[in-house]
């Protein structure tokens, strides 16, 4: 009987750990980002459009940054599809930086490339 | 050389189709989860029975059944996993959680090969109770498969 309870407790604890730890680290939602919206310009070094998450890598004055775009559906809805951007293009990102100072990731609300705007989260866009 | 081969996977027609399809990737993720549910669900049950934590059922019947369901789950998880990997191989090869998962998976498969080559396994199928060696490999198996799931889930969070 006792072993049964021990096994049950251990499995429950493992499940809880699995449920809670990713919650703190996940890049879903906006909990991990700064509240303020910032702009950043850079030169594209990598374009990835596809599941599980589309992204850009950009080279800026302050180093190499990862730009998380919308999910595949949102990214497509924003008009950002294969061929819209290529390595070397200049990009203006408007979005929220990671709240961790040492983590160079910005979650884009809007990207501007070659004078064309791609808005991934129209309802979250704040104009200055 | 194997790395070049793995990286070239992303240029395959299948990988390209998966990047563009709205349903391909989520369906494959589902297949991957189904595969690992079958695999881990049955292998943990068998391991707990071998360790005598679960006491119900005859091992001479449970062992061949559960190990075969696990093998089927492993096959499904491996095929779907390779396809998921093909979507962006370079990204995954640079992901420490993914690399750790591959190392743990190799250890788990070595454990499987060892168990199936042991005379104690044949004796188990013939109706003998498991000895200390099989109990040890069962404990190793539980630890490795749970660690593999955890490392796999961590790929998205590093």
C-alpha cells in the first residue's frame, strides 16, 4: 500500500514540475516580454517561415537578435510569406523585447521591410 | 558527413511541403505524441511490473505484449520525429535539449538491446520471475524514458 502512495506522489510531483517549469520559460504569450513597445533596425541574416514558429535573425548595432514573428497562421495572415524578405534586407521591427536583459529576442508586433508593413498583431500595435 | 546529410533533409520536397502546410506539422506532432504515449505507457507499465511495484498480471504474457506495443510506438515516434526534424535540421542540431534527447535515446535503445539479448529475458518469457539484473534494467528504462520526454519537451524552451 505504502509503495503505491509513494509511486503516486512521485508521478504527481513530476507532472506538476512538467506543468509549471515551462510556464516560466515559454515564449508563448507576452508574459516573458517587456511591457513597453520598442523599435529596432537591423539587417536580416536568416529567414525562417514555417512551423513551429517563424522567425528572423537580424544583425543590429547592438549585436545579433532573434525576431519571433506571429505563429504560422498569423504570419501568413500578415502577408509575410516565402519571398517577401531575403538575407541582407533591412528591417524595422516594432515589438516587445525579452524582459531578460541578456536574452536577445524581440517578439515582433510589426515588421517593415522594403517599405512594406507586415502586422502580425494588429490589435496590439501602439502608434507613438 | 552525417551532418551534411541531415542538413540536406530540409531541402526535400516533403520538408518543404511541411513548412507550407497549415495542417501537416500539427498532425505530425499529434502522431509523435501518440507514438510516445504508446511507447512510454506500455514500457513504464512493464518496468513497474518487473520491479514488482505493480503486482497484477503474468510477466510471461505481459512482457511480449507490452514490449511489442512499445516497439510500435517507438516506430511511430521515430518516423514522425524524423519528419518534424526535417523542417529545420540546422536549428535542432544547434539545440542542446535536442542533442541531450538524442544521447538519452541512444542509451535507452542500448538498454533495450541489452535486455533482449539477456538469457534472463528468455527465462522471463518462459515463466521465470525476474532477477536483480532485469529489475535494474527496468529502473534504468523508467529513468531514461522520463528523461527523454522531459528533454524533448525542453527543445521549445531553450
